[in-house]
C-alpha cells in the first residue's frame, strides 16, 4: 500500500467532518473519493497533506507516518495536490508557477543564487527543462509567459496539475479536477489523469462530482457521507450500492446530479 | 515595426545627449567662478531626463550603459564639484534606495509588512557611530576610539551579519503569526529599539541617550582618506567636497551591489518562493516551501541591507540620534517602496529618488518661497512630511496599487534548451 | 526598596493601572470590533482617538469653560461631541480609504497600507490645524476645574476625581455597548455579520450598513477614550495617539482579537502590568532602568502572547478553511 489511512478522524468544534475513515491506496492506481457536498472529502485531503492535523487516526505513506508533518514536509515525502478552489500564484507566469513546484527538489542555496555559480545554473536549467516538459504534458507550453491569473479557468486547472507534478510526487491528490470544465475539457483531463498513471507511473486519488469521469477512470471508488465512509469498491459496485443511492437521493439537488451522471456514465 | 525602426536613432540620441550633458557639466567646473548657482538645476534635470529615457526607452544595451554610467559616475560627481547640494541629495537617494531595496525584499517580494524596518537601520548606524567615534570609550577602557575610518569597510559586513542576526532573532517568534499581526509587532519592535537607543545611556552609557552620537569629522582618519586627501591636493578641490564625491561613488556602488543581489535572489528558487508565499501561503506550502524559514530569510535579508546602510549613513552624516530611527523613518521607506512599485527593483529606486528629492529639494524650495512671501511659517511644507507619505500611501493603494513602475515577471528563456535534453527528461 | 514603600505605593499604582487599562480597553474595542467584522486592522484608529481628544479639549477651552457650568456637566457635553465627531470621522475614513479597496477585493496588504497612510495623514493635518509650532492643547485646570484634582480618601487609597471620572464614564460606556451588542437587533446584526458576511446578507442584513455602524461605534468609543485620556494626562496633541493606539491593539490581541470582553480584559491586564512596571522598575533598580521601559514590557507581552496563545486569552482558535 502506498497510502494507508486508518480510522482518521477530524473534528471541528462539535462537527465531525471526517469520521474514522479507513482508506487504502495501492501503488499505480486511480482511486476516486465521492460524496455529497460537505461530506468531508476536502477535509480528508487536508488531513493527508498536513494542512489539518487529524484529531485521531493513523496516516502512513510509503510505510512512514505523516502525522505531525507540515504540508511542505508532506510534499517533500512525495505527495502533491491540487485545490478545489484553484490556488495558483496569480502574479507569476505560468512557467514560474511550475518552477515553484520544484522548490523542494532544487538545490540552489542562498549563496548559490547570489553568486550565480554552477549549482545555480545547473539547477535553473534542469528546472526549466522539467517545467517545459510538464507544460507540454498539460498543453500549456505556448502560454508559458502569461500570468497565471489571466489564464482561462480550464487552463488554470491544468496548470495546477502541472505545478503539482513539478514536485515529483509518487501520489497526487486532485480535488475536483474537472469542476467548471466543458465536456471537451473534461474528456481531455480524463485522458491526462490516465496518462499520469500510465506514462508517469504516478498514483492518483481524486475527488470528483462528475460520475462519467468517476465511473470510467477509477480502479476503485470510496464514498463518504457526513464524514463516514459508507461504501467502497469497483465503480459499478458502488453505483448500485443502495446506501450510496440513498445518500445522494436523500438530498434534492445532489440526487438529480448523481442519478443523471451515473446514467451518463453507463451510456459511455 | 515603427518601434524597431526607430531603435538605432534613439540609442544614438541617448548617447549624444549624455555626452552633451557631460560636456556642459565639465564646462561648468572650468567656469565655476563665473556661473550662477541656479544654472545648475537645469543641468541636473537634463541628467535626470537622460536617466529616465535610458530606463523607459527601448534602446540598445550599450546606449543604456553609456547613459547610466555617464550620468551616475561622471556627470553627477562633476556637478558635485560645483554645487554640493545636489551631490548630497544624490548620496541620500542612494542610501535610501539601498534601504528601500531591502524593505522591498520583505514587503514587495515576500509580502510581509514590516513597520519597524528603521530599527535595523539603527543597529548598523549605532554600531559605527559608537565605535567609529569616541562614544565607545565610555564603556571600553583604554581610549582606543575612534577607530580608523577605513574600518568602516569591515563594519559594513559586520553590521550586515549583526542586523541579519537581530532580524532572525526577532523574526523567529514573530513570523509564525498571521500576516496582519506582523505589521503591529514589527511596529512594536521598532519602538523597543528606539526606547533602548534613548535609554541605554545608563547604567553604562552605550548610546548616549537622546543626545545621540557624533563622529567628529577628521580628514586624517575619515573613511577613504588615503584616496581623498591626495586627490583633493592634486585637483585643488576642497577636502570635504572631494570626500562627499568619494562617499557618493561608494554608496552608488553599494546600490549597484544591492540591485544585483536582490535581482539575482528574485530570479532564483528563493525569490520565487517569496513571491509564491506572498500570493498564497497555503498553496506555497503545498509546493514544498517551508513558510517560517522562507519568511525568516526574507526578513533577515531586508534587515541586513538596512544594517549595512546604517553604517554608511553614520559614516556619511556623522551624527545620529534616536529620532533618526522612529516610526516616521520606517514609513518613509515604506512610502518609497509603495510609490515605486512593490516588488519592482527599478520602481523602488525611482520611489526613493522621488521622495528624497521632494523632501530635500522641492519642499525646501517651496518653504523658501513661503518665507519670501511672508506667509505664516505654519504653512511651511517641510514640516508635513508625514502628510506627504500618508497621501502617497493612500493614493497609491487606491489608484495604482502596483506603483509607478509595476514589477514585471521575466519571460522564460526556453529557446536555448535543446530538444535532445528534453527527451532525456531531466528530473 | 523597603517593604513599606512597596506596599505603600501598591494601592494607588493598581488604581492607576486599572484606570489606564480601562482607557486602553475603550480604544481596543474599536480595533476589535472592526477586526471582528472585516478581519482588518484599522491602523488609523489611534488617530481617531487623537481627534476625539483634541475636539473635546478645544470645545471645553473655547466654548464650554466660558459658560461657567459645572465641569462635570461640561465634560459630558465634550464627550458626547467628541464621540460624534470621532465616530463620523471613522465612517468617513472607511468610505474614502477602505471601501474602494474592499469593493475591489484587494489583497490584504493593500487596505493595511492605506490605513497606515491615513494615520500619518491625520496626524499632520491635525498639526496643520493646531499650528505645528505649538500643537499641544492643555486640558483646563484653572477655576472650577480644580474639582478634578481633588482627592477622595477611601482609607486605603486616595483617588482623585479624574480617575473616578474615568472609571464611571468607561463603565457606563461598556454597559451601553454590552447592551447594544447583546440585547438589540442591531447588535445581533453586528454579531451575525462578524460571523458570516454572505449568509448575513442572504438573511436580509445590509452588510454595508453594519460595517459603517461598526466603524461609527468603534470610532465613538475611541473619541470618548481620547477625552478621558486628555483629562487624565492633562493634554491633547496630534501625536498622542501613537503609543496608546499600539498599546490598545496589544490589549485587543491579548484578550483575543474580535472579542469584546477580551478587549476589556486585555486592556485591564496591560494597563495594570505596565503601570506596575513603570512604578517599580525604577524603584527596584535605583533609577537605572527608567519608567520608559514599561513600553518594552507591553510589547514583550504582545510577542509572548502571540507565541504562546495566538488566539488571545478569550479568543477561540479557528482553523482557516482551505
Ligand atoms: N476549517 C474548518 N473549520 C470548521 N469547519 C470546517 C472547516 N473545514 C471544513 N469544515 C466543515 O467540514 C465539513 C466538510 O467539509 P469539506 O470541505 O471537507 O466537504 P467536501 O466533501 O469537500 O464538500 P464539497 O463537495 O462541497 O467540496 C463541512 O461541514 C465544512 O463546513
Ligand atoms: Mg471539497
């Protein structure tokens, strides 16, 4: 198991946002986490990445505990992420955003930077090469000098993925990577996620509301509701799980969404 | 297209105008005794235009260098031999430009609002004033002081490290707190340093309290005397005027060094981490940037520049007192940074030049006119510098938050990377 | 120092410290209420306090003293006017320097810098108005104002009427504020906006009006504190706001920024501590460490609080939503 979460729990005041969730991610798989709004999916990601410390539970990555680590230390261990509400560095160019992702992998020290010595030059060169490669991978190379804030929405999401990849992760956590995309963009992103695993050998965990995406690319699906894991299994198992249908149907708007997109997934 | 076509002539124009202004300045030195002092002002303005066009126009590199070197290293010192006021202003501009560049690292790059920046300036200034003058004799036996002025070049790096150390020490607890608290805490720290400067005249007299510390001017032992004295003898230019010129060249070189330092940092992993952190702390941390450490580096870098400039300030001005380092000083430097453009290296220098010229030339001139017109002295604008800083800060934030010369991000230079390298997939 | 001297000074030092602390609390309320609603440090608040003080003193000296009314009555009028002016000024500042930035959704640093600019501007405008050659405005002392210097002997301590006035006025204001915030619709609206602006506006609260109101109340409290401060220290001047403003902010953070009871507790603790330090440090060190070091005590406390209990004594730690 690359990632092994046992009985992770997060409480905010009186609210149990994540309730003793156990969750396992084998290497080189694509796992989806789904659930209605407010189910605790993002909070779950935040616990893994060290933004929140779990109230209790175990989180092991590559056999080592992540509990107590700061987010930057978690990143250095090999977990990268994107954010549900895009968090790019708006005043930096597309390319610079990716270069920032290389922070923990680059070796340039303060002195190296001032002296412009060979370490600095080699580092910058390697960084540029990798950034170029990643921008090509997500199809943003020709936008490299544009400020991130000026990119259209769909491209911003892809840039977040490129930036996360620049940290050289073993595991990448994607929080709603297709949110706000049109069908073509969604399709392209789906393809991109597959290539992450197949070409780059990276394990992917994604939070996703679009059931067409979930059903077609996941090796395994975990369902959260009110912070609790209510189902887990292969996509088609989960889709037909009465508890899952109940969780979605129990809530007006979300139910329609699930029903519709689940069928869409079937059609595809 | 029209733009590129006009490139060569503009370059030539700039070079020509630089040379012409240089010749005028030289003639002025020769005709020193026949020239009215008000004639100097238009020449200085001519210089300033040259500098402005050199930075604003899209001209060849050579023309830029000619204009900058010509004006800064030849033109202004020559003016200084005729009229030392402008040279004094230029020295002050350089000192403040270097400090603003330091504060720019903290506020502009890293987005940390530091309102106690003058405290680090004070650390450097007191360091030199105490040991470079006779003050240290008060608490170190043996009548060893003043030290030889040339030791200032050793004190500059010492102050660099001391101020960086003080910055890191103070920053360590402070930088963990939320951004807007930082402003108030640094303000408090600035106050603490001022209180210490004011009160550390007992039990042992270290700072001489509110009276401040003076370094008696002494041609024999002043910094760079070994060059200044023979030069002044050879050229017949009075010693103190020659010394001022030497100081000017010195601070100018320091500004140059600071520009190189900060722009190199800006274009490195460290500078990118600062900007990323400024833009979004959560995302920056998720990219593997350790926040406290990165903030601390920014804070200490800014502090160290201020410390080094403090040493030079004390050496050049020769007298310091606690009020040189109060809140007003910190806001003055902040106003320079904000006016020029947060995070913009040319902008910040420009901001320092404008604020200093405003204070030392424009306001002084207006105040002279007010005196001539017999208006009540309460309307003398030199007393309302805070008002000016206030107006600068508010209006810039509302109208042009990116400053007069907004920071530019550098375009990527990917062209020289070969495709073969890419295929290897450097990681 | 002798135990006799130590204990002899203690009661008056404590009373003094508490009265100063109450004034800090009044100023701190302005910081804390605005912060509660906007998460923004209104840096110009210390100058609103200063304007209140100057307006109050000028009014007394030029208009009220000649009427020959009882000084307490005069003081009440001065306080009311100063509160109104300071409140209105706070609202005007919000309008001119902060709202345009808020509407634009500028990064946090931007309104903060604007606020600092406003603070500098107000100091110098006031100097210009009062004449920089002689900007100090002494609080009246002659004639019937002698009343404030009289002592009330309580046995263990003798307190002058200045201090008593400070106590009474602050208590009344605090009671009024607590009533307003906790027991009126307006107060409920303020609390709602502080908690969640967008939900409040969905519930039909005019958020913009509530923000204006918050600035007005905070400013008015600051203005009252200004008049009391001038009464206690005998003078109002353009630069008087800086240090008390900084202290009051410290008090607000100490108590937990955003918390009204926190501001009061923070103010009292800070006032007490620094007064004790100011009295006893010089005595215990034979004047080698002067009264001025009390400021260092105050900021040391601020830093310590932020390190060890960043949410303050009465504040609640909240995790930022990501
Ligand atoms: N920092 C926090 N403080 C208090 N409550 C929080 C915090 N972060 C999240 N919550 C609460 O925890 C619950 C789960 O939120 P979370 O964002 O994890 O849901 P989600 O499954 O990602 O929902 P969505 O699909 O809308 O993104 C919600 O009720 C939310 O309000
Ligand atoms: Mg979410």
